[in-house]
C-alpha cells in the first residue's frame, strides 16, 4: 500500500520519522507519465534503502514558452498503481502553488555545463531543474536520490549543484543505466508523442551512437568524425532535425577538441516531428 503525501510538511515529517527509526530513505523525483525507466530507479532505491519516496511534479519552471507543458501527459492513477507495484512506500504530490508561492523570488542557476548542449537550445531549463530538485531535496531530505543516465546533462548539473550547495554532506546521487526498448530507443515519457512512422525511425539515434562507438573502437579519434557518424545515420533514417551531436568530457561536458578518449560521452538531441529526443553513449 503506497502512502500519498501532498504537502511539504507531510513528506518532511514522514521521512523524519523514518530516519528517527534508523531507516534509510531513497528518493526518485519524476514528472510522472512513468515508464520502466522510472520503475527501475525505484527498484534500485528499494535494493539499497529501507524506504523509497517517489515524487510526481510537472515542473513549469523547466519548460520554455513554446514547449509542451500543457500537453505533457499526466496519468496520475496509472502512475500511482505502477509505483505501488514496485514497492514504493510513499508518493509525494506537491501542488504548484506550494512549490512556487506567488511571492517566491529565489531560483538556483548554474554556469558551465548548464549553459551548453540542451542549455543552449532551452534557455532557463536547467535553472528550472536545479531549483525544483533543490526544493525537493530540502523537503524530502533523502539519504540517496536516483536519476537515469538518459538525462546525462541533467545528472552533471545536479551533481555540481549538490556539491556546490553542500547537499553532499548527507546526500548521495545515484545514476542508473538508461532503460531501452528492444530496438534501442531510450525510454522517455515523450515517446508517446511519436507517430507510428516516427516511432519506426526513432531507434536511428541509438544506431548513430553505436556507429560512432564502433568507429572509436576501430581507431577513429577525431571528435568531429565521430559526431559525423551520428549525423549520417540520422540523415539516412530521414525525418530528424538534429540540434547537436557532440563529444564531451564526462565530468563537466566541455567539448572534446583533441583526440577522443575512453570515457568521453557522445550526446545527441534531435527533433523527430514535434518530439524532441535525447540520448548519449560513453566511448569504451
């Protein structure tokens, strides 16, 4: 039986009681429209923590003026049942007015990794992400928080925020592997927007990443040549509008300008129709 908590005071009190009892608490923040990727994060939390809290909050602060806030899927009862099925102990459902009171004046911004890649195409996005996650961390006070590797840039931004704002004194960030469809498409709540024809083309992103990784394994070290493998694969599939394919340092996402090396991350973002897809892979 999953407990639903709707106020910051309720979730704070519930977690505080668990911690007084000597229990460890894992936290999985989401925007809902859950899929197996989210559920895998809950399972990862259950494996190492005594209690697991998941939150659902469609955060308006991380959506741009022409993005999909209004149509973002919100199947709450389905999501609640899915969380219960994997043994989550509590579901935190904060209201927008509680997260962002009308007189709120404070946000969390970051330079560096947050300004590049998705940050360049979605101005203010990572300030919205950092602000809501900082607030959720304060409200829940977990021992560990779990995120998916698909959103690699987000994990870099959040790790930096946790370190810079001293959350790391009692909070551990865990990044779990990307969960994929059998054809390689990374799971995303936005995949439901794809038309049948777009869904058929969508695995080309992973195929392009695989082609670049194969080229690296064969001895190619030029970052531009590796990114070109991705572009060529998407061009062959058709229908993609590539925003970026870039090889980066795994820790700060600085662009790799010299020879590619093991551990570098190749990140991709592209529109397929109206749907923006992102993915990444590490060179090994």
